[in-house]
C-alpha cells in the first residue's frame, strides 16, 4: 500500500476492539426493541390476529435466515461496510452501491421517525412540561449524537443499559398481561365476507397476511445492522456470528410473548389502531395502573435505545460508503476519538430536519422499511452468489443450511418488498425517488472515483485478481 493510501486510511480509522459479545448482542436487541412497544399493532387492522401472526412467523423466518447468512459474510469480511461490503464482493460496484444506499435510507429515516414517537411519549407522560415538537427532537439528536462522538465504547454501554431496562419492562408486561389473557380476545375482529379466505382468524382473508408483512417486520427490523460494528469488535470473525444469533433468539422470544400477551389481554380490535398498544392492553377500563405507568415509561426507554443504536448504524454505513468513494470522501473523516463525526452530524441534521418539518413518523418508517427490504434481498443474494462462485473462500463460520437458508430469506424479502406497496404506496414511491437520485449520482460521478485502498474495495479487487489467475 502506498504512503498516500496509508495516510488516507489513517485519517479514517475507527477505534478497534471496543465491542465484545455482550455489547454486540445488546446492540442487536437495541436496534429492534422499540418495535415491541409499538408499530406492529396496525398489522391487526390489515390481517387480523391470524394474518399478523402468520406474517410475524414468516418475517421471523426471513430475519433468522438472513442473520445466519450475514453471520457468515461478516466473518469473511469484518468491515464497517456491512451489507455494502458483502454485495460489493458478490455483485460488483453497482450491487455494493445499491445495497449500501438501501441500508442508508433505512438508517437515516428510522431515527427521524423514532424521534417523533419519542416526542409523543414525552408529551403524553408530561415530562418537564414539554410538548412534542422540534425542541424535543433537537435535544434528542444533540444529546445522543454527543454520546456517540465521545466514543463507541461509551455509546454501546449506554445503549446496553437502556436496552436492558426496556427488555425487563417487556417481561414484566407479559407477566401482567397474561393474568387477563383470554383466547376469545384474539379473534374479535369481524370477518370481511368479501375477502377471499376470510374467517374469524383471518378476517381480511389471505391477502391480509401479505399486507401484514411490513408490520410483522417491526419485531425484528434493524437486527441486520450488527455487522456494521465489525471494525470496532474484538475478534469479529468469532464474536459477530455468536452475538447476532443470540440477539435474534432474544428478539424471537420477545416478539412471541409480546404479541400474544397484548392481543389476548385486551383484544385485537382494541389495540389495532392505538399508538401505545402495551399500555392499552393493561388498561381495560381506561384507567392507568402502576404497571401501565411502568410500561409507559419503559416504552420511552425502548424508543431511546432504538433511536440511539440506529444513529450508530447509519453513521457506520455512511462512513464506509464515503471511505470507498461512493459518497463524498470527506464524510468519512474521523476525530481524535476515532468517531466518524461528519457521518454522525450529517445524518443527524437531516433526520432532525425531516422530523421537524413533517412530524409524520409513520410515513418515514414506511420509507425506511422499503429501503430495508431492498437491502435484505440484495444481501441474501450476495450470500448465494458467493457460495456458488467462491466455494473455497475461507469461512470461519458457515451458515446452517447454506444457500437454502439464504434463498429462503431472499424470497421472503422480495415478498415483503411488494407488500410495502400494499400498505403505503406514497411512502414506497418517495423511497424510489430518493433511490433514483442516488443512482444518478453514482452513475454520473462517484463510480469513476472509487478508492481502491478501502477494505471493501481491496477485498473485491483481490477476488478479481484470483479469478484472473485461475482463468490463466
């Protein structure tokens, strides 16, 4: 490597070895935990209890398969590029850019949406007499980006503490809600006689299952971001697969317990359209209880955990794309504390502007889901391609089931992508427009200015050189 390349990378270096298995597992759960508190329940209005239950199982299968595939890929290429790096090796520069951009859409829009929900919680809990609005949004971005700028180790420890509080409160909620559980409450949404295959368990028919896919994703959305911490992890090839599998196992259990307890305690119809389904499930008479207040405050902790960790994920994806030249290179510069300060400040500023100008958290989350499903399909496809094209590539960890597992994730991701149009066509088309602008930028400008010394590019170049030698 030339002296110029070494200097370039030194100015873009992250702090190594800060994250171990516990912090990474906590990060994986933190990405998602707010989705247990809210966001999933509108799926009851799309598919009823049975439709959302089937959607949750299928989306849980998709995420589990994808996590196993990503665990293998992250052990092969443990860099901050995550999904972009995997797709770059398997699908070339265009595949890498399309995947990285989709991930970036998810991780920029999701914090902007969640901060709107934080504002609503702060207002509903009458904290400090504040009302939801730009001062609350600004305070969240300033405080939590500040922690990230302080250092990755401190940031992940803070995230672990807040996540532990949110998870503990979910378990307390489940125990409390099960005391009022009734099977009759699960299928209390009237069946639509005009829907094909409708019944008390599938009130909106078979199509309702498909329409509920995006809401089944809420229980798991974001867990795929764990590999973005690879360059800051101790022994990433060994640690990342273990942490990802453990985080996914925890999330599957939380999804099952939360979903069944909430619907069984209060009824599917009662919580289908509320912003705080767990609190609603604990207040059958509309009167607050000690337990409902605890869960209400814990819901705020869950939102903070997801908001905080998604900021981390977005900054690392932006950092990797910028370091490799796909985005302006100055965005990957790191501070003396080895934090990508512009990668934190720019998405944070954009997220704040979106939240303050629109305040429509649901719309922004739907856009984020659209980006997520594109990235899931491309990352799963990357695993399939690398298994077939490079079977001898050293793999410290191998996906159980091989390409059958990743193929399952790919098919379900494509189905989820189509389902986003069933739920919110406007959000899907907005995401497509953002995607089109990014593609134009790459096609006309940045693809001619890629940085060969970046880890993801160097890894891909090595593969191309080996392929040339084998042909000769």
